[in-house]
């Protein structure tokens, strides 16, 4: 991934275009804490809704915009909403831990 220089960032015009497209789709705010971005092209970071280590795709349907704090806090964990949706299919040990 030569085009990435730090967590959640993509360099150049390609990254700016992708951030603007995601902002139009989801609104110009952090997906997790709902804080609005003053400038999406510089403040917003990419976050894989389903972590890249579990589902290695950079398609837009798996990307959301997040502030740097929320992006780092989430890390490689699954979002709580996805865990709740998957709970019926998880084993009892995993369902209790969630």
C-alpha cells in the first residue's frame, strides 16, 4: 500500500476524491461520534467498517469517514452494531463477551 502514509489517510487527489464522495454519501461528519468536519479533504480519515484484516477490501461500501481519534480507538475491532447483528450466529462464548 504505497499510497498510504499513516492510518486512515490516502495521499493526493485520489484520496481527496474518495473522501468527498464518502462525505456526499454519509454526510461530512465522523461516522462514530458524529462530529462535523470543517474540511473533509484534510480532517477526515478512512476507516474500514469491517476491519481490513478480516475483509481485505478498499471498496467504498466498506469505507466510512472518521476523525483521527475515533479511527485509532476502533482499531481492528468490529463495530458494536455489527456485533449485535451477528450475535445469533456467534458461539455462546463470543456472544457473552460482546
